[in-house]
């Protein structure tokens, strides 16, 4: 009987922690296209639990999976792994890219800086 109670308590503890989500991180970014060497309009990035959403970045998808989150970086990619990016958590540097798999090269890339949005 005691083992059943301990097992139930462990299940509740584990399932409760699995439901806990990370707080939304909202960033405002400015950057330039490295492909055309031109400035781009400011854009937003929302990081919530295991997803990343880009807002205002033309020619990029808006939904990505967060594949790495540690003390140094956020790293994200889309489903087919043709687009993605990373954000340096220490200095706010952002790099976005789109791959041309047939040509085996980066077809579009954006570099910039992000700061926490209010």
C-alpha cells in the first residue's frame, strides 16, 4: 500500500513539472540582410516554451521549433530544416538563415541585435 502511495505521489510530481512552461520571452530586433547588404525593418521574435515565432521578417516562415535553449543560446529550426536561426543570450546577437538544399548553400541570411521588448 505504501508503495502505491509513493508511486502516485511521484507521478503527480513528475506530471506537474511537465506541465510547467517557460515564461514568454519577447524580443525586438534590428538587423540587415547579409545577402543584399541592406537594412531591414525592425522585427519581433517570441520564444515560448518549445516554439519560436518571427514577426515582420519577409521571406521567412513565422513558426519554428526551439531545438536548443541553454545559458548561452536559443537555437531554432523549421520542420524541413531549411530555415532557422540562433540568438546569443549574452549580447542579443541574432542570426537567421534560409538554405537552398539543392545548391547546398545559404540563400538568405539576416544578422542583427535584439533586446527585450516591453
